[in-house]
């Protein structure tokens, strides 16, 4: 079985590394707004399936819901934004 190169011979490893660093930087910046949007949508539309399955249980803490989880995840992923703003 012959080895097939997955990269173009015209692209240097340095260019590939730069592209992957840019992609990682973009993904790091995309995380916080994505989780904030998910928190907003979940708070607006609610989580009816979770409420129906847990109807018989005792009232839970407000920090145990999906909205709180998304807000916390958004806060934890703010570091790339703070670094960008501080430059």
C-alpha cells in the first residue's frame, strides 16, 4: 500500500502551523459568545423536557439549571477575550 501525502507540496509546514494556530485562536474566541447565546436561548425558550422529567422532585437550586451552566462556561472561556482587550 502506497503512502498518500495529505498536504500539498506547495504548502510548507510553517504555513500549516500558522493556519492551525489561527484556527485555534478563532475557536477560543468563538467559545464565550457561543455559550452566552446558548444561555440566552435556553432562558427564553426554557428546557421543557428537563422540567417534565423532574416534575416530582423537590425544587432544585437555581444554579443547577442549563442557563447557569452556560453562563459559567461562558465566563470560564472569557480569557482569550480578556487577552485581546488588554493588548
